[in-house]
């Protein structure tokens, strides 16, 4: 038994699920080697998975896979916290619940794709402003917001848990810096979205959002490593 009351061998599935989820969540970097026709500095990451994009099916599949893997990892950890009262700490429960929400909402994103690419297609942007696009556009905005909210809750809560309860030494050491960068990237992304919505250009929206999701993936990888190293969840 590990010191948090769980059997050491039971932690490896969570590390595997979270690690594979982190890898799948970075599938958008394929745009570096394949032609997508979208400018990564200016466009939403989710536009890669739009229905009118030639590789949209691929990116929807990787988003769904990433979400499902992280959701499974978060749910597995929550179920263990229920079984082992000595490891059922508030910040840990909140953190794993946040990651489960992130995973579920990310998987939902794949089933609620954009129909077109508003940052590069003026007609698409006009139809979106006028409310003439499919309802999946609004649903996608909601699921994406829930995904990022869940990710932020998970990042902050599990990093706090690592430092407060003397868990996950790698996460306790590097997590705060990643959170600070993530908050800056999120502020950049939200500001750019607001300016784009107001018709004032994209303000490197794509770069900010790609940094945002990349930092989430790096943090997930760090969490997976920490879980594997310490054999705890």
C-alpha cells in the first residue's frame, strides 16, 4: 500500500490514460507538417476540426480520443478517492473532478464541430454574427468554455493538493509556473476573442489559443509522470 492508502499498482492506469490523453490533445501540431490552409497565428484551434475542412475528421477524432482518455483518468481517480477515505482530500477531489469535466467537454467538442471557419471566411463570420449558422456553433462555444474551465480547476486544484499534501513532487515543483503561464495565455486568448467578436481583428488569436492548449497538455503530461513516479492518485 502507498502512504495515501491506495495500492501502488492501481495508479498506473491513471498515469497511462492521462499521458495518452495529453499526447492526443496535441494532435493539432500536425498542422506544422500537413497543409491545412489555416494560419496558426490567426485561427481558432477548433477550426482545424470544422466540417468544411479536409482534415476535420482527423482532428475531431483526436479531440474525442483525448477527451475520453482524460475523462476516464479523472473518473478512475475520483472512484479511488471514494474508496480510500485517507486520500479523500478536498483539493484532490476538486482537481480530479475538474479534469473529468475537461475530458467530457473536450469529447463533446468533437461532436459539436464548427460548420465553417469564421476567422478566415468573412461569409462564415457574417453568418455567425447574424445567427445563421447551425446550433452546433453555440453549443461548441459552451462545451469549449466548460472544457477550459474544467482544465483550469484541475490544474490549480491538483497543483495546490501536490504542494499542500506533499504529493506529486514534480507537479508541486513545476506546476505553479505552468499555471502562471496558462493564466497569461488564457487572458491573451479571451482578449483576442473579444476583439475579434467586436470586429477589430484577430490579434494573434490562434497563437494565444495554441499556447493555451499546449500548456494544458504539458501540465497533463507532468501529472501523468507524477502519478507514475509516486504510484498514487
